[in-house]
């Protein structure tokens, strides 16, 4: 049996839950949230590795419409963020909409009925509008290392932590030095017998000014909610002022680079190790990592830093590209996610029978980060070029929710059975503008590679501006950027091209 709904939201992380809250606030209750797992939380459910925390302050990394006066720390841990999302789910009455165990297998646009047919592992759905909030950091990437199948020990990815496997006293190989790995390393180091870090590229690391939020602060936030908003506003404003350095004047980041080098020098006394840990690209090109414990952990006698990527595995011997060999009982891949090649794109089949992956073969692109041409009434939350290098993604998500709300309002005003399909010209114009601005950013000019760039070297992930600019760009749906589709008359065979018309509303 197929359940027909007005809106199907895919995913129940920050994006999906935010969409669900907004739908209810818009008076739309005819919707489901399809979730492949058995609980909400998205990346904050999947990432439970030791040391997992957010490197964006909690008062900014939370919904503006659901402030939490009780954040325990300035940078909260995964369990608190996950609990916050459960709390949001309950507070806003989202449980009846959740459909767990529903992994999207295929989603096809039905041009006759003007709706999406969605086949999931937990049943079939039909939706007039799809809000895809699967997030870019949901499908772990494990490099195709020759000989991985010969490794006799345990292997897992940072986002699929095997809590049943005790690493105490084990020889652990950590692969990667991204935001996940630098949190895992200090958490594991004290308990393992040997930790070998395979570092292909050293990250820039700055101290994390983390502290417990005092009881007095929390009481103040509870008594005077405006103080939570003021705190959030301050955190937002500071980051907003920093954006220009990332997007227009990367040379200004030289000052931050000097601070990061000082942080390294103060933490690592061994000059040889310090040299191995010193990046050779502009700070900010990759995400700037925040940690007080990463460098101290690397200086411990049971840690080896191999300044080379993992290139081969021969049984329990791991071989780096520079020929260094290390023995291990366990391999932890902190090797990131399928961001620009997300698997779900292969399962979304648009109006022309093309998958989203085929449509994006030369690079992801979506009008205002939301709408892809040829995929009517489908919109993404955290879509192409909506990521941030220095601030809270929740700000971008809330902007996209404004866009989603206006999109649904416009459909209601248009009346009848209608769908909007982004005009290819509008998508191209938006994308050309984004890519033009991208040319000057540190992410493109800083001399590094990162997951921000796709296989063609194009930055299709990060927003090259301030969060306020994005807020303005997504306030309203401009109908001129869309083609209006109407359901063909049911009686006779519709001639070619029938069902398409100019938007006149
Ligand atoms: P990532 O940033 O993509 O890092 C992957 C790491 O794996 C890189 O250091 C990469 O090296 C390395 N790698 C890949 N193949 C390798 C090989 N064969 N040998 C050695 N190293 C290899 O992934 P992530 O650390 O999971 O972080 C992804 C994103 O998640 C972050 O950028 C951030 O947005 C988010 N995150 C956020 C937080 C937070 O606190 N808010 C925490 C964790 C994650 P190269 O650098 O040379 O490519």
C-alpha cells in the first residue's frame, strides 16, 4: 500500500527535523519524515566515536526557534547534541510524522500525477513535494586500499564506531587527520598500546576555548531568554565578520596562521615531529580544526605519526605511500564522507528519466542551494554550495527552511495540481555567480585539496559569502526562476509538451 502525503522529508538530522518543525508551523501536517535508522539525529546519531563533540559553540549550533539555556559546555559533546535533537522532536510534536527503517531505494518523478513515487525499505510513499535533508556527511568513505581484505583485525569507520570492540591495549592505526580524527586520537591514545597515525596532510589546529557553562549562566538564560539570544547573536556576529577573510582576502589569514604555528610550537617540542605536523597551505583552505588535546596526544611515546597516506595493507602490516610500515590490530578510518558523490543522488530519478547523479556528473548545482533543474518539487536542505567554513550550519539550514516555506506557499497560491521545476538558465546563472565568487576564496586558492572540491576540482559544497547574504537570497522564491508544471488533463492523450506553461501567478 502507498501512503500519499503532501510532503516527504528525507532524513531526521538537523535539516530534516528543522523542516518538520517548519512544516507544522506553516500549518502543514500532511507529511512524513523518512529515516533509514531507528532514531533521529542524523550525523549526531551516527557519529558516536570517543571524543565526538562539535567545534561550533552550542548556543550557535542549535535552532534559533528552540534555544537551549542548559547547554552544559560552550562546545557540547555528541550525546548532548543528540539529546537536544530528541528534545526538539518531542517539543514540536514530530513523533507521529517519523517513519523509521525507511531507507530510500528509489524516488521517481511521475510527470502524469505530478508527484514523487518513493520506494523505501519500509514501504512505498507518494509525495507532492520532497524535501531531501540527507546531509552531505551521512555516507562514510573508506579508501580503496589494496590488501584491505587481507587485514586480519578489526576495521571500522569513525562514523560507524564499533562500541562492542574494546581497544584497550591494542595497536590501533588511525587513518586521516580531519575533524573526526583529531578528536579520536586524544580519546584513544591513553588506553591503547600503540597508536599509528597515517597523516596524508597535516591540518591547521587552533586551541578550543571550551569550558563548562556555569550554573549561574544557565539560570540567567532560563530566567531571561533574551540573554541566550544575545549570546547567540554575539557568536554569530564574530563569525560573520571573519567571513571576508575566507572569501575575499585569504592573505589576511596569515595572522591566524602565525597563531596556529605558535600553538604548534608550544605543544610539540620535538623539531622533527613539529616539521611533520606543519601544514604547507594557507590556513582555512581546509577546515580549521580546534583542539587542545590533539598535539599533546601526538607527543606521547606510544604514538607514531607517519607523514604519508596509507597505500597498501599486507596482512597486519600497513604500508604508507613513503614505504613506512606499521603493525596494527585495529584500523580506524577517519577518511570522511561521500560528499560530492552522495549515493542517494543515484536513487533520485527526475522528469527526464535521468538520475540526480547523472545530472550532476559535471558537478553538483542547485538554484539557491535547493532546486535542481529537471527535478520538480524536489528541494534539498544543505544542498550544493550551502556549506560553511567558519560558522554554524544551522544558520544556513534555517535560511533554506525559509525558502522551503515560501516554495510551499507559492504552490498553494498557484492552486490545483502544480509543480515547479527550476529553469536550467536560472540554475546556471546562480551557479555561475557562485563559482565566480569562489575564485577568490581560500578554499580554492589556498593550495590544498579538500572534500569541498569535487573530482573535477570544482568547489560545489561551500557558500562563498556571509550567512546574511544567503538569508537574503533565500527569503523568497522567485517564480520567474521556475517553470510551472500542471498535471495533464486526465481524459485524452496529452500532446508532447502539454502540461508545461509559463508561470503567470
Ligand atoms: P575529512 O575532513 O574528509 O577528513 C578525511 C581525512 O582522511 C583527511 O585527513 C584525508 O587526508 C584522510 N585520508 C583519506 N584517505 C587517506 C589515506 N589513504 N591515508 C591517509 N589519510 C587519508 O573527514 P572527517 O574528519 O570525518 O570530517 C568531515 C567533516 O565532518 C568535517 O570537515 C566537518 O565539517 C565535519 N565534522 C565536524 C566536526 C565538528 O566538530 N563540528 C567533527 C567531525 C567532523 P587529506 O587531507 O590528505 O585528504
